[in-house]
């Protein structure tokens, strides 16, 4: 408002020329559109499952801070840039992946409960759905989400970590960390003592260590590891070690109490006094032993006159607090009406996202992967109404893939960019697939719609208006058998999902369905393929009703709903498959892309003007979610920029006038005064 006021005053005091009256709105429009599109682009891409402020113990890693957070220059390691003396656990996730969303509370819980181990174990996350993190996810060869990697101490920058393959549960991950530390023998103090006498034990320890806390525990217990990891980094006088009852000789050397149990026991040994005393027995958890060790260490420090630095505060949080309950549909949450047909921007955004993040994370592509990608790109060019210049770019890519036996995504992206379609820079905008909150819908929704578009258009393509099949030339057209090994549309879809779809859980569930189908039959018509994919998708919808991944404003339904297609339902509310197929022909007809597009005539498609793409982008900017709120932030900012622009112009004129009274070219500019 203040800026507006200043502008009005400028007008009224006649400081503006008539030309300014045209220039200013023009500048305003340009600035508004640039700022709105930037704000939307980032808002729609920004999704987070982890939060630096509330998720204690988790470092949010990005392309910008990854190296500086994980790596240091270690003089004792030839001055190389490598991880410090800690193990890093890094989860590369994807915020739209349902399994990643489910796993987040467990990951947070483990990160939280291992905060006391921070001297030895650090936990981080990278969101690979954020496109600026793609180079990082690519560098670490992350193709499926979530991918969890351990980086041992002294890992050199860029070296791949070891993948965690255990169960994605709290105990699975917790035990996975302990097992990994065991394998690495890190920290060395945690490795089981093998000495069979107390003298031998003292000889294995540094000479300046005179007091030892020794844990005696059953063979399958991990409590001693937790106690050592939680205390070792914070001890000032004591040191600590562990043995199991399998070290019978040392247990006997401690005395009868050590032999009879119960365990785990905590013993205090004094090198000079040659004493060993049992001082505590765990009552179940590790807290009492940790507390006992810290109490002894404090007491010894006082005795030795050591001024102890204050111990790090331990942010224990109840694991229960971390567990996120499924999002319940708020009574006030408005259910968003669905579009009556698929939106071309969702389809193109899915393709842009697919190539810039999913395909791009592969270092090289050859063999079966190349065959799968070759077919899929061919399907995109033949069957999807891509706006110009995407159609030309993908046709070129299709040609390239047909000729090579090996390729690199980097090269493919460059080729697309050279053909005018830079998927790394193009905005990803969701319209029909826009979520009501960050982290909802987006890519998986766009991908489903792309897959349905492919099956529907293959059916449409192979069928004339009377519904009879058009004979196909196997080499150039899509087969009338959707399961054909060479030119079947379902085989093509299965290939992409198998080799490239990065949501691992979704991929495996989908491939289970695909393998089940292939076990039953080798042949399926394109009409049946449309219905098969519809049923599989509805099966996923059924499974996800009420799930934490469900967008409350877009509840999972058996598609199409009664409202979307009343004629698709029979009297008992079951589906009339013939009507469903007809509805799909309407719903999956991409109407807002060039009207000139004709799937049977590839040449015709190339005629589509770039202007049409620009129109689509502009129209959608105003309809995408989030625009109404950003506009109120953006507009005042734009006015301020206009004021700055006008001020600068005015100042420059005055400067020039004061020099020679004329414009730089030697003539006075005529001025028309505002009323
Ligand atoms: C191949 C694949 C497998 C997946 N598997 C899983 C999984 O196992 N577990 C998991 O948690 N998530 C899975 N997902 C993600 C999940 O299915 C949704 O995509 C995600 O939850 C986003 O849901 P959405 O509300 O945007 O609607 P989506 O289910 O993504 O649907 C997108 C749009 O497609 C249309 N549509 C809906 N149902 C149908 C149908 N039956 N036929 C045709 N069109 C339809 C509607 O217009 C809808 O808005 C998978 C995604 C894909 C692409």
C-alpha cells in the first residue's frame, strides 16, 4: 500500500511521461508473472518429511551443505577431504514416496534415540524429490527410495557408502546400526574384550587408564553397546569396555557373582588398587548403567581434582511423540472437485520430473534397462500428445536410443536440451495432481495418469471409430497384444516401472501384479489392458484409503466416482466395464494440448506452435493451487520494485539534464504531462 501511495504521488506530481504509463504496467506484468512463477515453482517442489528444528538428531542435507557437513580435511589422512571419526547414516528419500512417508516416524525415532551416540554415529537425510538435490542423489547412485547408506569413518568425498538392506522398522534400523558398527569394529572400545585374565585386560588398555567400567552381559544382548556408545565420548577419567558370558575365563577371574548372574552387570576395576567390584546390575534398560558410569566418572574426577567440562545435554524424547498418526480428514477440509479430463500439464510435468530426476539418477543405461527406456520413449513420442518442442526433442531422443547400445542420462538430457527441451530447467507444475499440502500427490499422480494415457491411446490408436481393430505393422506400430514382448504397451509400462520407477515399495507391489498377469496369459487386447491398469490402480486406491499418504482434499476412491461417471455404475454400484472404458476414452483425452495433435500423424504434431505451450503455462499458473496466497506477497513486492525502477529513471534523467539538458543522443525528449 505504501508503495502504491508513492506511485500515486509520483503520478500526481507529474513526474511521469506518457511512455512511462505504458512501460510501468508492462514492467509490472512481467515482474508479477516472473515472481509468481518462481514462487509457485519452488513452493510446489518444496516438500519435507523432516524438519531441522523439530527432528533432533537429523541433519537435513542438500547439494549445498552435504560436503561441508560430512567431510573435513584430516591431517592424519594425507590432508584428504573425508568423514571424521564417525559413522554417518544417510537416508536418501523422496517425499512423494508413500513408503518414505510411512518410514519417516521410525527413522526419526531411531535418530532421536541414538542422539547419545552422536560422538560415533550421525544421522542425516537428503530429499531427492527436490530437483536441486538431483546431482547429489545421482553422485551417490541412488535409484530407489528410500536408500539408506552407511559411511564409515574416513570415507573419502564422493565414495559410495554401504547400503542398509535390513527391515525398515525401528528395531530393524537400530540393530542395523549396531551390526554395522560391529562389522567396522568401530568404535574400537566397543569391540568385545578377548583377554582371559585381568592383567591381560589392563595390558590391552592405554597406560594412563587406571579405572575401568566393565559390562558383563549375555551373548545376544546389545545393551552393552548402547551403554558404551552413550558414555565413551563423555568420560573424563574412566574408560569402559564390554564382555559377554562367553569369555568364561575373564568372568571367572571377576569372581562368583559374575558367574552366577543376573546380567548385564557393571563392574568397576582399579588398576593400582587391583580391585574389581560389581557396582550395578541392569534392571532392564541401559539408563541405569549409563547413569552409574557417569556418577563414578564424576566422583573420580572430583577425587583427581579434574574440572569437568559440562556434558552435552541429551535430548531424549519419547518415541511416542515422534510417531505421526494418519492424517484425519478435517471436517472443514474441502474435498476438491476433480477435473473431468486429464490435464496436459500433469502429463508433461510427470515426464519432465521422470527424466530430470528418476532417469537422471542412473549413471549409465544399457542392456535391459536401455531396451525398456527405448520402448518407453517411443511410447511417449507415439502415444502422448506432447506440446512442441517436447515432441521434437523426444523424437530425437527416441532416434538416438534406437541406435545406441549404451547411453548416459547426462548425454540424454543434453540432447533434449539441445532440441529445445531442457528438462532440468523446465518447471514442474501440477494442476489436476496438485496436492492440498506439501508432500501430497504430484509425481505419482502424474505418473499414473501418464500410464493410463498410454494404454488408452494405444487402444484408441488401434481401433477405428466403429470399434474394429486396425491391423498393425509390428515394426512401427503398437501391437494389438498389450503383452507383446516387442511392441506391447503393458510390456513397455512394466519395463519402465521395473527399471526406473524410484518408489521401491510401489514398484515391487506393481511388479507383483504384472508378474501375476504374465503368469496367467501371454496375450491381452489393448482394450483389456486399459481395464487391467484401471483395476490395478483401484486396488492400490483401496489399500491406501485412510493411509497417511492420502491427501484429505482428494480422498482415495474407486475411480470413476458415481459423480464423475454415473453411467459407469450398475444398480448394485458395481462397475459397468464397457462404460468405464468409454469414460476412459473421454477422461484420458488430453484436451488442453494442441488441438492439431493427431496421434496417427506424427508429422502433424510437429506443427504445434511454441506459442500454444506458452498459453498453457500462462493459463495454468492462474489456476494452480497456491497462487492466490502467493499473489498477496508478490504484488506488494512488485510495486516496490516498480517504485525503485521509477526512482532510478527519474534520478537518471535529472543527472543527464544537469549535465547537458539533453538526452544522451543530443536531442531533447518531448514530454507529455500527466493531467
Ligand atoms: C505404478 C504406481 C504404483 C504405486 N504403488 C503404491 C503403493 O504400493 N503404495 C503406496 O503407498 N503408493 C503407491 N503409489 C502411489 C499412489 O498410488 C498414489 O499415486 C499417491 O498416493 C498419490 O495419490 P493421488 O491422490 O494423487 O491419486 P492417484 O492414485 O495417484 O491417482 C491419480 C489420478 O488418477 C485418476 N485415477 C484414480 N484412480 C484411477 C483408476 N483406478 N484408473 C484410472 N485413473 C484413476 C484420478 O484422476 C486421480 O486423481 C503408486 C503409484 C504408481 C504410479
